[in-house]
């Protein structure tokens, strides 16, 4: 690579960092499940880009306090607050949101991230991944809502990689994560957005190295699925939480309300969209014999999000 090109890519990177700082700097942020894994990587990136205050909600009291203490040592007191709460307990969540507002004065961005993978305890999985995420989303709407003394803001809902062919051994987990796309799409609809002023973004991480994935082979509905599940995992490439958090920062800069973003294989984020089901319609004869299967690639037009060479972001494929 010649010097001029190296210099230009370094200056483009610096511009991107400056643009992200412009979005994050001075903001008050709430992250559920912020004591470990992806949530903790999001926390570190928000701090790096100049967030004013961050509150993390987590069920793991020890890890949460450890994170609070370590940020206090490096960034100073009262930068990060930890609130011990189970996201699946709505009553405690309403108190925790009130406390977060008291501590930060205001909330600008909510990252709805806490989740578990445990098919053996599928009722709990539904309670946390669905109940907890719906609670967080509804409370975010309550506090950020322009119609309710809020000033709008951003809600990020964490779903999962959208390629369901790799999730045959995780039916309940997959159901909860796909429901989050429906939740996001409803809350992002212009009917809601015009009233609330809340931009709703869905983040779909691919396989990422966290406690959730490390333990997953032992948390399936049946132990007979383990070998196939591990074989599937081995075929996928695993990324670090750092890359996903870095991707989220760029998504916050460019993502529109209702947009769905994938970060997989350690690469830059790309946007996907939910196709209009009418364009995927199969037609049958009267006796229900299939006569035609036509997939029309219509729906929301694919957007060039931004100049690829400038930001490294990709438009959807
Ligand atoms: N790791 C992956 O490959 C991957 C891929 C796609 C999506 N996700 C999603 O990303 C999110 C974060 O997962 P992760 O991989 O960082 O997992 P993780 O287990 O490393 O971290 C999850 C955090 O959430 C907390 N938590 C769990 N249950 C909670 C509850 N009831 N109340 C409050 N906090 C709770 C945990 O204590 C932990 O700190 C989850 O929603 C997960 O479904 C993960």
C-alpha cells in the first residue's frame, strides 16, 4: 500500500471516529446485561466515544459491581452506575428505570441487550428474552417518549443472526429472538415514531465469543442434539464482542428507525430488510398443486447507506 493511500485510510478512520463521537458524546445511556459479554463491550465503546453517563442493569451483582468499580478507577466516580435487577421482573424494572433517570437525569439511548440461551429452561428463556426485552422496550418508550416529557432518543433491540438454518437445535431461543424483530418493527413504524420521536434499531449479531455461546452446547432441549449443534458451530466463524460493539457505533451514526443490521464474521455491519410477504406468495391450483413459486425481490429498496470507502459500512446484499 502506498503512503498516500495509507494516509487517506487513516484520515477516513479518524473522520468516522469523530462522527461517532458527535453522536455519542455527552449522551446518557442505559444498557441491560451490561456486566459481561456484548453489553460490556457496548459499555466500553460508549465510554471511549465520550458518553456522559452509563447505567448498566444486570442480574449478576458481583460482575456488575466489578465493572462499576473498574470504570470508577479508570474514568472517575459516577460515570457508570450498576443497578442489580432481573429484566424479567417488570415491577423491579420500573423501579430500576426510575433509579436510572434519577442517577443520570435523562436517558438518550437504551440498549436492550440482556438475554440468555437455555433451551432446558425454556420458560425462563422466554421470560428473559421476550418478557425482559418487551419490558425494557416499553419502559424506554415511557421515558424517552416526546409525548410524555421525553425528548425522543434511540432504542437498540438485540436480536440474533437472521439465518435460521443454523438454529435447528435452538427453537425456543430463535422464537424469542425473531419476536424481537416484530417488536422493533412495530415500535419503529411511523405511526409510533411520529408520536414518540424514538428511533428503533435492531442489531443482529452473528456468532460471538461470550459466556452465552461457550455454554450453549450443554443447554439444548435434548443431549442427543449436542453433536449436530457443535458441528454447526464449528462451521461458523466466531467474532469478538469488540467488533460487534464497534459495528453498533457506526450503526448508531447512520441507522434509520426500523432498520435491521447484521454484524457477523468480524466484518463491518450490513443492513437487511423484512420483505413484504405478498411479494413472496406461492400460487396453487384449485386442487392445491403448486403451479408457480416466484420470489420477487421487492419491498423496501436497498439503500446505499454511505460511501463504502469512507466508512467501511456495507449496504445490504
Ligand atoms: N453471543 C452470541 O453469539 C450472540 C449472538 C446473537 C445475539 N446474542 C444476544 O446478545 C445478547 C447478549 O448476549 P451475550 O452473548 O453477551 O451473553 P452473555 O451471557 O455474555 O451476557 C449476558 C449478560 O446479561 C445478563 N443477564 C442475563 N439474564 C439477565 C436477567 N434476567 N436480567 C438482567 N441481566 C441478565 C448476564 O448476567 C450477562 O451479564 C443476548 O440478548 C443474546 O441473545 C448473542
